[in-house]
C-alpha cells in the first residue's frame, strides 16, 4: 500500500517509489540513480505491491 503525497508515491516506510508528472511516471533506481520514465495517455491508477 502506498500513500500519495503531492506528486510522489511513497512506501509506508517513507521511501519515494516514484514521481508522477502530468502523464508520466518517473522511477529512480536506488542503486545506480538512473531514471526510468513511463509515458502514458493518462494515469488511471498506480499500484505498488511489495
């Protein structure tokens, strides 16, 4: 379960899982710090399961 705070999705532990900017979901790798950007035509739902 995640909480949406502004444009960030955070895990219950407080770590940022991803950032939502307009129709993009931006995920940052915790290890190498690279970004993965997922482009969409409208975000309906973001589900995060651990």
